[in-house]
């Protein structure tokens, strides 16, 4: 037990961790690590030992804190060894089976979180006592676990996990009883995870008066908004539509307007794909403005792809997924004599 807890601490210190889980949605994951078989009692020469473990899981996030999870856990093989650690006598015990449990998540910060879990393990045990002699049993036993994790992207996280399985017994002939614990790392992909909302750039109005006649002048005003998009998305959010509605209102209050749409993407992924993605985001903004009856003389577009992306962190890259909308208005204003 002490050895496993030390290993868990080392993995937690060197792993990347994750933000709080999404409110709801499906996820799947897989992991690998080490099994420690302990408290082994058999009708053979088998003693406590270690082997490689792996698992695969699928679950549903019920809310921010709890999820239901099912999976497959292979605990590996407990081999008989001599004093030098080499395999001896040809005896071993193989254990694998299905898990079903409840997983709890406790956010520690914007990125880090703790997990705890408990459930049932329906295992199949084969005790090979000789080359042509083995016994087996299928039974159910409880398990508990704990872990620490880190959000790598909006959809993916990595978790260092510890699990303990008690009373793994060969019940048909009562030839073996033992416990097992695993320490490892698990990657999880979550469907439908949403990026943390980031405040949009506030509109900036810069009046630049230009005299046209002794008693009149043309007043030019520019208003800009940054419409943000989700990861790998060209779909307008409610907040983005509200920003564009401001542009539509301003366009109907002026005499002569022009629009410039500059589409951008973050630096993640293929550059040609990001170029097309910035074009799709421009099209989404243009279609929305047209459907709302925007009154302008012309709409100019410029798709920059990832060429002007500057974000390095997750929050900075979110600001690169945008379309900058600039409305330039001209209005004839009477000048005081």
C-alpha cells in the first residue's frame, strides 16, 4: 500500500492536470499502469507480486460533480518467481473483468481537480496450477479509487489514478485469495465540452470629422466588435449574435456604411484547414448580418487563417478564434457658424 501511494504521488507531480468536468455529456478513456497483488494466499508457491495493468472506460457526466462509469479492467498476471525474481514452477493467476461505479470530481482550480470513485468489479480469475491443470471462477467484488487530473484541451484531460480491489478469490475450489491495487495514468475524451467563456472586445467608436463645406462636414465613425467562436467551430453563439445586432442597429442610423470582416483561427492543427475555418466563420457572420437586413454599401472580407494567431495558452487561443467586424459610417452633420 505504501509503495503504491508513493508511486501515485510521483505520477501526480509529473502529470498535466485538468479543469472541472463539463456539466453533462458522454466520455470515454483508456489508461495503463502497474498492478500490485498483495495479501496473496494460495495452495501453491505463489506470493505477492506485480504486473502491467490496463483499462478502458465509458461514462456519462451527470452534472459538474458526478458521473456514472463502466469499463474493463485487466489486472494482468501474478507469476510464481524464484529468489532471483525469475519465473518458476509454471504457476500463475490471471485476473480481468468489468467495472461499474460512480465517479466524483472536486475542482481545485481553473485547471486542476481531484477524483474519487467506488463501484463493483465483476472479475474472472484463472489459477494455473500446472501446465495442464487450472481452476477458474467468476465473482463480484468492490473497488475504490482516487486520482488527480489536468485539462489538456477543452475536451481532453489526463488523470493519475489509484484503485484498490479487495477479496479477489477463486471461489470454485478455494485455491487462491488476494487483494490488488493499481497505479497508472488515464486519458479521457469528453464529447460536447464547452470552452470557458471569454469576454468579447468592447465596441470602440472613434469620430473623425472631415469638413465638406463651410457649414457642413462629413462625420466618419468606426465601430468594431470581435465575435468569438468555439474550438473548431464556425457556429455563432448567442453572445456573438448580440454583438452583431449592435452593428445592424448602427448601420440603419447612418447614410453611407461599409463593413470589413476579418476572419481568424488559432494556431492549433493544419494551416490550410485553419484557413478554411476562418473563411467559414466570415461566412457565418456575413449570412447573419444579411438575414438581419444590415444596410451597407459594401462588405469586404479578409480570411487570415492562423497567420496572425498569437495565443500560447488555452485562454489566449480562445481569443484567436474570431471574426473582427468593423463598420465605417459617414454622416452629414451641420457645423455651427
